[in-house]
C-alpha cells in the first residue's frame, strides 16, 4: 500500500514537503520509488525517480528546487519542493516499484 500526505495550498515561492508512506513487508532499501504529477487536462508526468541506489532522475524544470529523500528504515519517501510556481499545481502521486498511491493535491496560488 502506498499513501501520500502533506498536500495543500501554498503561495508561489513557497515550500512544501510531501510524504509517501509505503506499507511493505520488508525495507524499501534498494527498491525504486518516485513521484509523478498530473495537472488538470494534462497527462501524468514524472517529477523525480530514484532507483534505490545512486540514480535519480529529475524532470528538467524541477532540478535544483525539488528533491527526494528516503527513510528506508521507516519505509517513507519525501518529496521536498522549494520555490514553487503555479505550474506545480497538480495531483502528486507516489510510486513504489509498480504500486501507485491515490495522489494528493498540491495547489500553488496567491
């Protein structure tokens, strides 16, 4: 089971951290996790993917502003978002291996 939390309303330029709580019988260490988002009327797109080792892929326009962190002991994955723009408004989804969460709304607006 994959469950996102931490969404909400934030002003442009602000920061927000999303958390993905993964229910799994073992540690997520070494396994793939990621964050995707889907804006209204648009296709779901990759934001950040981490293979579990040293490989992390970023959507180009979030580099330097978004980051992913893992707590492998607690099976948690965080998406740290800084300097948010209105274009970041979307439903954000966590993915663990091939399992998706239901998503959490992030709205960037003044």
